[in-house]
């Protein structure tokens, strides 16, 4: 079956540091890939997506590239802010599928 | 623009009591609708999805049920809650299968 593996947190950074969260997946066919962010007590917000190999999703300074050869979709941000403190989820969905398969989530804490 | 609402935001219920959680979507027609549960230490799990009024698919056998009485309304129910039903329940919608899903603010359910 499909699965998503994320690096375990928490990840603690200082403001303006570089952030990388690793995500690898196992899936048949050509899934779409997503990063969602969850702030404390809130639902999930779609951060970015990529629907085919070599696509780069980007939003709010975050980027991730769909790497089919390494089955990865690592999230990066060049300079984090305190407001980026949240839990980040990598997810995939099969083409024409209904079920998002999520990684376990990575908690990020950015300190001033 | 589309918005998704869930209520109540929090709920504390005794074991054996009934449950009804409601989700409504505004600004779109004939969305696909989803119920997920986020339980501590267990990640996000798809419970039910619906592609139209009266059409419900269950992903995980349990004592919960779902209904879709109107195009943009999705209800999660139980006749008798268990302790293991505690968690954060998230409703989501999408325009098509295989596409991104947009999440509501969630309902935190505590069963005592």
C-alpha cells in the first residue's frame, strides 16, 4: 500500500535559520504530493503541492520538488520566522483517489 | 471563495452517549467530502468520504457513521461513544478525486 515517511521532530531552530524536513513516499503509479501545515488547535492548511515528477511547489517562502527517482518531496525554507512554528505533514494521493495518505508529522519550533 | 465550517469546536461527552458532528461547505457545488480523525500518536486517518448526496464510503470499520443529507453538508454520528473515539475530527472537501483537499477547523472530541 501507499505510505509516507517523515523525519521525526521536534525540529528546533533559531529565527532566520534554514529549514529542511525530509519526506519520502512509497506508492504505485504517479501520485500527487502535498505539504500541509497545522498550527496549534487548528485544522490543516494546504501549504504547497506538486502533481508530477520534477514539479516544484512553492508558497510563503517554502519549496518542495517532486523527485520520482528518489521518491522524495523534501520541504525547505531559506529563512524561518517564529510564526512558522507548527506541525508539518507530508501527504500523497493516488491519481483519481479519495484517500490522502499522511506522514506522521514533524513539529517545528522556531525560537527568536 | 470557498469556506468550510465545522461545529462544535470542542465537545466533551460521556462514554455511551450519542454523537453528531456537522460540517458544511460554502462557495462550491457537488464537492467530494471527507471525515478524518487525528488521534494522539496515530496520525491522520480517513474515516468516510462522499462523492454525492446519500453516497457514503467507509474506510475503517468502527462504531461511527456518516451521512450527507444535502450537497454541502456532511455529518458524523455515533449511537454510543467509546473512549477510543476521542480525537480531533477534521472535515475536508475537494473538487475532484485525486486533487488537493481543503480542511475545516476541526472538532476536538473528548470521551470520558
